[in-house]
């Protein structure tokens, strides 16, 4: 559905705001009130009665399907670090089914907590140099020059326009350049209250860069990763163009199990 909507918009048949119209007016009003009460209430708040007129809709990014590699016990490759939910990859394959994110949190959230509690692995004493480096970064925020909200807005727009539903090499390269530029901006914290937002935006830039780099390394279509400059679904190992990077490529089999009905 998201690809279909994006195609309509890209080919010039979308609305002025970059969406399409969804029309449910052929359904009885009672059915809409019963089956779509939240949607009805949301649109009524903006003066649109979906019982009588079409609603404007568009895709949105609402789930991360990649992340840290974990074991069934939610262990990562970092000793003592456990992960679950959207920060972990592989649980949903290449495309998550609707509703499975909640099940993911219930299953792996429980497992991560249990196995972390039982784990004998501990990180030990943190290197003082790391602590000093982080404290120095926090101090730098007070001497910054740009609002984190402004950088966040530009970052979201960059990722949506150049690394969104449809991807290709030129757009991804543009996105990577833009993200690097945004990551170099000196974020400003007016007070300690603003420090968490500055840290979040800094981390968003790092995550965005990783998403783009991985997308460039996957030249084929795979699940929700769609390259409109490629037509193949065959995995093609690609040499990293980034020099020294933490992104690596590996091919592994998939464990298959028989599950009784």
C-alpha cells in the first residue's frame, strides 16, 4: 500500500501535500462509527467527516526493521549488552507484518530482561577517558549555534525525500552528504533541559548514516528495502565504498523448524 501511494505521488497524481485520498463513504455510517472510531475522531478534530467525504492519507515511517544482531537470549556481540524491540534486527525478516511489533516487545522484552539478569557478564569499570570525552561533548552543547529541533526537522526531511520508500544510488548519496553536514552542526542547548534532545538528535544522525550506508550496500530489492534503480532480488555482495566502517557483509543460512499445528 505504501509503495502504491508513493508511486501515485511520484508520478504526479497525488495531492498537493504529497498524499492520496482514501474514500470510505460507500460504507454505512454505523459501520464506520463501530469499526473506525479512532480514525473518525481524529479526522473530525480537523474538520473532516470521513462518513461523508474522502480523507487524505500518506505513508509514514513508524518502525525500524534493522538493528543489532541478537541471539535467542537477546545477547548482542558486545559482552553484557542485551537488546530487543526496534533496536534488534532479524526478528521480522525483511518486512514486518502488521501487529507483530507488540508481540516482539512482549516476547523479547521478557527474554532480554530475564537473561540479562542471569548473565554473569559485566562491563566492569568504564574507561575514564570515555567519560571525560562524553562530558566534554555535553559541555560543547552550551556553546553550540543551532537548535536541535531545526536539525531534527532537516534530518527527517532528508531521510524521507532521499532514503524513504523508494531508494536509488543518487538519492542515497545525496542523503549521506546531507546527513554528514547535519552531523557536523554544533547543536545548542539553552539549558540542561535541552541536553537530552541534543543527544537524541546526535544519535539520530548516526543512525541515519548507518541506514543510508547499509542501503547503498544492498543493491537488490529485499522486503521493505526497494531500489527503483535495480530490478533484481538476487543478493550481490558489494565492496564497501566507505573505507573503514563498522558495516560488514556476511551470508548465512536460515534455521528452519517444524512447528506442530
